[in-house]
């Protein structure tokens, strides 16, 4: 699925919910063991439970890598369980020199056929170009992140008036197009979102940080809306760990439904 | 192995050569197939051939990830083949919010017990701290990289006089110590190395970009030397692909020996 197809799906479902599959074996409901089989089962159940209300799934690769080879097996089967009707994201935040970046692009666009992957901007154009070279895929570059550490470097003031993240957004926007390039902007940065929309009026924003990290759908939608919606809000813990009891599936479905209803009211 | 032990080894061997195992299945010598078994054999032979002249091995995770699960099996066995007498580096350039960064730290310090891992600075302190929390391990943060794209963001001028990479070096240096924290500085940035040494006089620098990318040992040693040597120069393609013919092992050994001899003359 590409960005245009995603935008159509968003309007059809009146939802821009992305469910984050940051599956931590230590946080599974009772009855699940720390085995590949059980973790795959949990992920598949979560996908099924939220399918009606979500338009995308984001796999945070760190949680899978930490399990070693077992984790990559789980990631592979989880990706295969995401239907073509939904947009898939490898949240991998890779970034390296050109020939190495090409290997990472191959990893997340071919070896594991995700629709999109998150990429770090620090090393500049030749670290991002190999991802953009896959023109039917989507590259998602870090802009202004949701964590406290965003103040350390992303918000540094440059000579010429911009902060670093603003320079990253406007520079990288020139390397791709709104059809193959998105940016990560944290929901906790709602005050900056209006400004970001002025800088990059057409690009989709992948917005983590709603729920556990403190941002709200309403704030993000008010400040970040674009003509094509242009928003994808990710919720991980608030959906997949909505309950650890026997009702974990119903709780996840209800949480996703709740977010979708908040999102629906943003459509005019 | 920690940084102090590495420094002692460097003085003993009069070498600060790190061999980069960026093993690309398409570039193996004749007689090697694209199988886990053959790639592991190649890596083991390369380690054995260069052991006398190198003090460290760097595994570029991208090349292994691109192979899928097979790649992680190869990485695991390759890491196991690096003896305790040598410093091991996971060149992974990870970076994410705190709870995710903790998963990456676990991946490369526990699941795969490397001595060190490379980390990207863009997201700030809480993306780096979980690595530094492993006080017996080494965190290697990107400073000024060897690629052309380093000009895009790393060299941006900040208000207050510093360039971004200078701010990164001086800020991150305050989060760790010369005993558990290194920085990546490209060999192609030799002109900046003298300045970097003034900013961070005691930290080890991991210096890629000698050989295929164009930097020289002499330039790097002249500009980057610290009281404890403080340098680790990585060569990947210049050693492991020194020959694709039957003499590939001898060629790799000779290439490593050549670099070691250049390095020896830097010791007073």
C-alpha cells in the first residue's frame, strides 16, 4: 500500500489510527508464554481485534531484535498477518552511509516487505536516498520526536533562524515527495505542529506519543490536519495492553474504537 | 573487553586497526556460496587471518539484517568467533525513545554480547542513556561521519558558534566518560580531527573511511592522537575484499599487516 491508497482508506474509514505492535513478552496477558508461537498468536489476535478501526500497523523492530532470531521469526509472521488493506510500518529508525543504507532499505522493503520504514536524518542525504529509491514504498524520516531528549539536539537554534528539526523537515522534503515521504512528529509536540504544517503543508505525519506518552487526538488533529488528512496517529501501549485480564481482546478493540471515534470527529 | 583493556592491547600490539566485517554475499571469493555456512566460514577465516594485526572487529549489522534470519545466525556465530583478546563492535547506529532504546541496548549487549554498539544522537539523552547504563560496555555515538551527507545536517552552524556535530560531541561527552563512551569521526574529515581532539581530548574515536572511502592512516594519526592513543581505525573493504582470487586470505592478512605497520609508526 502506498500513501495515496492510505489516504483513500483513511477517508473511507474516518480513521487515521495506527496500532503499534511493540510487543513485550513480559507484558502479555495471562495464558501467554514467552514463546514465538504465543507472541505470534498475541500479535495476530491484536491485528484481528483492531482491524476495523485501524488503518495501519507499526512494528517496533527493537522489541523483536531483543529476542534474537526468535524475534525476527515473530516479526516475519506478524508482518504476514497484516492484510493488504492496511499500511505496514517498520519502525526501525535506521541511518548509515549509502552502501549500508541500501542494505537497510533491502532489509525492510524486500527481505521483510513492509510498506514503509522509519529513518534517522543525522547522516544526511546519502543515508536517506537509498530508501527513497524504492519509489513504490514510503520513507518516514524523524522530524521532531515525542521524547524529552528532543530538546537536546532537534530543537537547537541554527543561524538563519530555524531550529534543527525545521531545517531537517524542509531539507528532506525536497528529497522526496508527499507521495513517498512522511515525517515523524511527536504528539507531545502539539504546540509545534501548527508551525510544522506551515513548513510542510502536504506531507503525511506519523505521530506517536498519544496515550502512554501524554498527547491527545484532538490536539494533534486540530494542529496537524492537511488537505488529505495527512495524519497517522500511532498508539501502542494504549491499545495492545489495554487490559492484561481475560478481556484483553475486547479491551483492545474498544480502545481502538475509542480512538477511531475521536478521529472521526476531525473529518469535516 | 572495555576501553581500558582495549587501550592496553593497542599499546602492546602497536596497532589500532579494527577490521570491518561488512560481509556482502555477492562479493565473496570464488568457491563461496551464499549460504550461512559459507559466509560464517569466510568471516571466521577473515578473523583468523587478521588476528595478529587487528585489535577489534566491527560487524555492520545492515549486511546481516538484509539476509533475514540467516543473517542473524551468521552474526551470532561470527561474534562468537571473535576472541576475548579483541574488542567487538556492533555497528548498528540505533536510536529511539527510552523504553525502545533499552530494548536495543539489550539486543547488542545481552542477546548478542558485543563489547560495544554504535548509536545515533538525533533523539537526545534519553535515547542514549539506556546504552550508557551498561557501565561495563562501550557506547559509540555518531559525531562527524565520513559520508558526503555529513554536510547536510552535522555541519550546520548553530547560534553560539558551534556546528551541530561539535555540540553533539561536547554535550554527549558529559553524559558518559572516556571509559565507556567513544565517538564516530570519519577519516575523510581529517581537517576537522584536530579541532575534535581539542573539544574531546580524552575520548576514543572510532574512525571509519580509511581505504575505500579515501582517508589515510597518517592523516588520522597525526590529527587524532590522544594520550592513550584514543584511535580505532576501521577498514572493511580494504581488508576483507583485498583479493577475490585464491589468495584472498593472504591478501587480507597482508592488507591488515600493512595498515598495522603504518599505525606502528604513530607510536612514539
